[in-house]
C-alpha cells in the first residue's frame, strides 16, 4: 500500500496528529490501558504493534525513513483522522477506550 499523498503531506499530517513523545508513548504501551484496547489475534493488538513502530519512526531522522515507514506514517494519520472524526465519549474521555486506542497510535486527544 503506497499512499497517494506526497511525503510532504504525510510529514505535515504526522507532525500535526502524532502528538506524543517517543518516551511518553513507550511508557503508555507498558500500561494495562494500552494492552486492553484494540483488536488482537496474536495477543498484541494492531494499535499496540503500531505504537511500537511509531516510537521507532519518531526516533528516526526524516531523511533516514524507509519506504515502509512512510507507508506506516500514512496509515497512522489515516487511522487518527477516522477515529477522531467519530468523536469520543460524552463523559470521562480521560479513562475511555477511545482515548487509549488513539494513544496506541501516538495521539492523545486531551493534548
């Protein structure tokens, strides 16, 4: 899957939507909240696995990103856009599966 967007578009969306620092995301991925959300076939949810890839991407210089990493960045921004467009719960967003799921993808909606 290659994105129809330019790398500049992907980069701009990534910088706007992925708002968690690598260490912050890494620490969140260790929590029960992180592990409790998302679809899971192999014991690890898609979002959790994605979060680990996002940490690596965040720690990679833009010029050193691989084609696969650019594709994943486009996938991540698409997921965040779809998920935030659905809107979160009316109450207790802070402790919601909706927020935890987004955080696995590197986006904290409370920031």
